[in-house]
């Protein structure tokens, strides 16, 4: 699994932070081809625990 770290104080919208991090994880090979991404609910729960 991989971590997605979101931060409201950055000034960047959360959806752009999410997009940027997922894109970087794919480009770096951390997210392999065919891997299922976490659900929105799972991401929300993860964000609440940060």
C-alpha cells in the first residue's frame, strides 16, 4: 500500500494534491500497472487520521 498525504494549509486544493501524489506514485513505480486505487471512503478515513 502507499500513503497519500493531504494538507489544507498548502493552499493547493485537496483534489490537486491527490492527483499530483497519485501521478508521482505511478511514475515512480510505487503504484504498479493494474493496481487498484483505494476507494474515496478509504482515502477519507486515512485523511481523518493524519
